[in-house]
């Protein structure tokens, strides 16, 4: 358990992006596996597209673009 005199962890929420969490952090997966990062800032994936889940690899930026109409764009 962390020392209670420490300030709370800061988490930044971004629209269409990962959660940015001041580290170090431990993430507990659905299966109970604990994954640790000792970095000062980590990006936690929220879209589940990341190949290194639970960490973000910016896969959320790559979306299928559907072109409509006959303008060829």
C-alpha cells in the first residue's frame, strides 16, 4: 500500500485517446495478471486496438475511412 502522505495519482482523460496516468503504475487485467510500468507517465489504451494492450501504441489513430458519393475522395 502506498504511503498515505503521497499525493493522488493524476489521470488525464482525452477524447478519442488513451488515459494518461502519472506513473509508476500497476494495471490489473481481466484475468488478474498484473502489468507494471515504472515510467513517469503512461498511456493506457481505452479502445482495445493496441498491439501492446493495456499500453497505448496509438492504434486509435488508424481508422477505416469510408468514402461516400461519387466524388472519388
